[in-house]
C-alpha cells in the first residue's frame, strides 16, 4: 500500500494517556532524530505496521454525522502548525473519548512525516500510535570488570495496538488504520470518525469480494456446478485482475462467466451485495495491484476429496476430467505434461 523506504520522520511527540484513574502526562516538547540509524528504526516502528493494511478510509463528513475534530487538527498540521501544540489537543481529545470506553492506559505518539509514497506520489503525512504494552529486552554493556546485563522494557518490534496514518492526498486525506479492538468502536468511530473511501483500492477489494461470494455461495444455489468449475471461475477472476490495469464490468463478466444466463445472475447478485453491504461497486476503475495481492489470498483453489486428497488447481480446467465409474465411485482424471 505505502512505500516508506525514502520517507523522513521529521519529528514526533510522546504523551501518556491515563485511564481508569491513572494520570495522563502531556509533553511540551518534540523529539527530532535525523541520523540514518535512528531514521531507519523510526520508519520500521511507525510505517512498517501499515504494510499489511488493505483498506483505505477518509474522515466522515458532517452530513454523515461526524464532527471531524481530528480532521481539523490534522489540517492544521498540514498547514505547518507546531506539532507539540496540535498533538496536545489530539491527546486531550483521545483522553476524553477514552473515558467513555474501556481503554487501557498507554503511550500516544504523534508523528510528522515527509515523503511517504502512495500510488507513486510522495506525500506529507501524520501518524498517531497508541501502544498499550512494552516489550522486554536484554541490554548488555561493557564495563571495567566485564559485561553487565539488564532487563528493560521499551518499544522495538512491537506493533501498535491502535494506529492511524493520515496521508495528505489531493482533494481529501487518505487514512490507513490499525485497530486490534475494532468491535469496540473506540478508535475508528469515537476517536477518528471515519468512513470507507471511494477509491480504486476499495473498488478492487469490493469487486473481488463480491465475485468470490457469488461463485462460492450464490452460483451453487442457482446451478449444479462441480467444485472444480467453481475453482476455475475463481482462478479466472483473479487472473483478470492480475493481467489488467483497469476494470471494466462488461468485459470482466464475459471473460470470466461467458454464459449470458450466469452473467445476468452475477449482475443481480451484485445489486443485492451492494445494498446489503453498503459498498460501492463501480463499473470501471483502475485496478489496485496491492488490493489484488491481498484479496487473492482468500480465493481458495483447493479441491478437497473426502479426507484423502487435496488437489490444488491453478491452471487449465480442460486438463481435469470428472466422472463416475461402474461401481458408482466418483473420480477426477488429471492430465499433465511433466512431473515436477
């Protein structure tokens, strides 16, 4: 999704968010670490966790019921306002929200970035990270009488419990979110107040999910379709997204499903899916390679036969023959050119 290899962590502020009677501590200074080793550590700590995020969001608009207090504070940072003052306001807002939820005491980092790459563009960004726990590590020191070792607690390889990366893309910011307790509504709704962003990333993700659900759940209800044929349709769907840079619903349906009857069923299912899931399903959009890579993982191409065999099908459906022998036993006959 993002490329942070050339990004610069310009400065960051650390606050302590106290809950359940614990005291909060708001810092009045920021830290700047510009050395190559320090910058590499900060990129790993603050940007690497977002490598696995596959959805994009935006701040909710006022018409959708959001107050967007956090959005306004992020806009101030985009305009160049001092990080310490704005981060203190963000921390106070988080403390207020935390009082209404069962939230653990933790550290809040507010970070200003430059040069985070998204879709080939280098962008300024702001990150907010809440760490509830620290990891234990062993520190060794060379002293006059030899080596000393001490157990300490700190941050290194630990992923934040909640995090938000605000990328200042044109028109409106793009949000990437990490939340280990998404069902609570604390981070995403009460604090950030977000909505799914209508862009090519989510369009790719939604269309692939709709297609997978149609092939695996709806299509077997409409027609008698062997599992091998379902897998073939799943493989052809993913292949279309991998081989094309732009999606066109008409060409996709013809290439994958071919039958006009099945295409009609696919279109009707898409209308229901869009309404029930409250998602956008555009007819044309630029395909997100990152979204395809992530979503393809759930497109299962495994043919399970009783408890004896698992057959992975990745290629030509014409090389698989299905039948029943004279004793009533079902079989698959597989043709191949060479054995690996």
